[in-house]
C-alpha cells in the first residue's frame, strides 16, 4: 500500500539520519591514538590530544611565568596526554598534589616527576602525534 511505502521511506530516512549523526560524531575520535609504555615497572597510558585539550595546553603554558614557559611546556602537555599510571587515572594518582582542580594537580604531579621521565613520556607523546597526523593525511596537506 502507498501508506506503508511512505512509512517505510520515513523510517529508512530517520535511520540514515541517525547513522549519519553517529558517523559524524565519530569524527571527534578520528586520528586519536593511545599508547601504553612500560618504564621501570610502571605502565603509562598516553593519548593524542583533542583540539580543546591542545587549547588548554596553550592556555596553561601562557599562564606560566615567561621564564618558565619553555621548561613547563613538556610537563603541561604530558599532564594533558597522560591518562593513567598502572591503570590508575592520573586524576587519582595526582590527588595528593597541590592544586585547586584535577588539571592543576595533574600538572603539579608531572612537574614533580624527574625531568628524564617527563622527556621520555614526551617523546612517546610526540610519536603518537606524528602517527596521528599521518593517519589523517596531515603530511599530504603540507606538500
């Protein structure tokens, strides 16, 4: 019947709209990579950063004293990228650090780490960011 065909078309249209919306939502995670690295018996889980996380990194760096910005940049990036240590979320691991927010405590926690560890974690983060760029064709854009 014509009415059933119309209902079927509407249902299919709504389903494809939902599928499109869901597919578009997945764009947020396109290029997101995660890596777990083991260092001296500790497992560190790092991820690439979203645009809003990158903005937060820049804001945190810019709010640091001018003389400290270069030295702070790696630690601040790691505080945003590091998701967990031995499967414990960074927000929990850093809960006893100074700060008025999870982010500030996480940054202070990373600042308290040895600089060699921060450098090693940052090299993992840089590698993730590079691979993420390759995954979404960033290298092709630069040519």
